[in-house]
């Protein structure tokens, strides 16, 4: 089996721009990608492809880089169509994901295992027969992917994990990284922000 | 073992007031409480106490009501101090929680099983020896509860579930209920809101 990670460093994570500069966001996504690569390798997955519109930030990465300037869905669907054997599609912004999550996900006894992201997204999809499936990211992709599996009469499982479902797109997501994370991506954010604790949920405060 | 649910209907869920009226919020918390009670009963937990500052909304509930006007922490700690046997503390705003989550949580082989909430909160705590423990809700209660367990040299487990960790406090949380939920609490929200699907996360739109 292979893992495939869509990735773009240039101008990454624009929804974090209220709290992180362009340079910081680009440094941070690189640390998150490294975290995902470490988790994959610790789970025993050695064949890793990164699909990116540019080599920027991937010059020295320990994975195969596939350059594709197409839209995320087009690029991934072209990849899936040609794939031989099972494929794990995995987003690059999952710093709470561990090797044990990955091992469980790829051990699914269904045709497909889907890990939702926050707000209706999809963080990982494990496909035993990738050429049977087309992805449809953006918006409520989790429901779209469940519907595609149903329409194709493929059995699927929804993997229920807070940590695997925490993708980092918005400032509040950084709170989850500080509370539940460890490692370089968490350390990077921990240098820059404090918790602000009130009676409601924890919020971020920049460190002056 | 017993389950205890802190609950307040009057003026509930003020952070949902941008999208739901007072009457709607009070109706909605009642539906969420019913959902939690159904999950507990389906998990075989029959001894259920509800701690509330008022009988309002609990006139016909199928559980024992303990009236206590004290602060959440004071009321729960007084309850724990007197408890005989294991206690599951469970919040009333968990409409994605199922009986199978509850069965797994109360089967923990540690002294304590903690289920985090969004933004550093705590959604459930299972305590084998409740009189050994004091709760500290509000703010980053998840980290506080882990620290209390460590300070008392109690073994603990963090239960990793997106569904059990989804407490409903803010408008974005209703998206998770629409995407992942079923039952009356989900139906109630589904009558009032549509998805707004863009390239980012799903947002709510009121139905005109």
C-alpha cells in the first residue's frame, strides 16, 4: 500500500493569517508535514507520495514528490485512477495523528475507512481499491465521500477519533494542538501563544 | 455505578444566542438531555442523578433530581465526596454520544477515564473511586483534570472520540451535529438551518 499527501507550502493556511504571518504559516505547515511523515513511517508505511503544485518546501523531503498544478480533486483522482493496490489519502495538517491511529485505519475490514475533519471535512481516506473511487474535497466532503461510497455499493467505516479529526485550519484549532499535542509543531505554536482561560473554551493569546 | 449529569435549562447555552432564541435554546437543551439519558439507559446505566439549580424542565424526567444552587464544581464535588461506588460524570450537551461510547468509557482499566471536550473542556469523567477526586470545570478543565489525577497518583486514560468530544456550545458545533448526528436534537436543528458549503468548513445558514 501507499500513502499520498496533498501539500502546498506557498501561501499556506490563509485562514490562520489573523494570528500567524506568511513566513510563520509556511514554517508551521512544514512542521505539520514532518509530523505526518513521522507518524506514517512509525506505522510502517514507507511508500509515501506527496502531490504538490510546486517543489517549494519539498526539496529535501523523504518521500516521492509528484508535481501537479491541477486542483486537489483532479490531481488526486488522476493519482487514484492509476494506483495499484490500497491507498491512504492523508492531509498534511494533522499534528495530533499518531502511528497507532494510522495502523487502525489501514486495518479496517471495510472497502473504505473515512476519518472526518472538523466542520464536515475529510482528513484521511483509506481505499482498498482506489481506482473504484473518486474524491470530492472542499465543503462538506465527509458527507460527499460517504455518499460516493454508498452510490458505488462500497462498504465503509467512519473512524471516530478526536485527535485524527483535528485538522489545523483556523485559530481555534491551535488550542487543540496546545492542549492535546506534542512535538515540534506544538512547540512552535507554544512559543507564540498563551492560553486565555475564561469560563468558556480556551482561547489563544499572543505572547508579547 | 451511577451517572451524574449537571443540567440547567433556564437561560441555557447563551453562546448559541446569535442563532437560537431563548425559547429555542431551552427546547434544544431538553432534547440534548433526552439524548444523553437514552444513551445511558441503552448502555445499561439505570442509576442516573441530575444535579440542577432548579426543577425547571425536570418535572417529568426519568432520573433522580438533586437540587443544588451551588456552582457546578461545588455541587459536583459535594456529590463525589458522598458517592459510594464508581461515578460517571457526563455533560448534558453531547448529542453525538452513543451507548457504545459509554460502555467503552466505563470499561476503562484505569482509575479514571477522561473524555475531553472541544477547546480544552471535559465532557465525561469516569471515576472508579470518586471520593478520591475533585473536579475543576470551566476553562482548560481537561488539563486541570489530568493534573489532578497525576497529583493524586491515580492512573488515567484519555478516551479519543470525535463524537464523544463534541459538546454543543457555539454555532459551529451545530454543524457537527448536522453532519454526524441523528435523532430529535439533530432534527430540531435541521429544521432551522441549512449548510452553507464553500471551499472552507461548512457553515450554518438559517432557513428563511
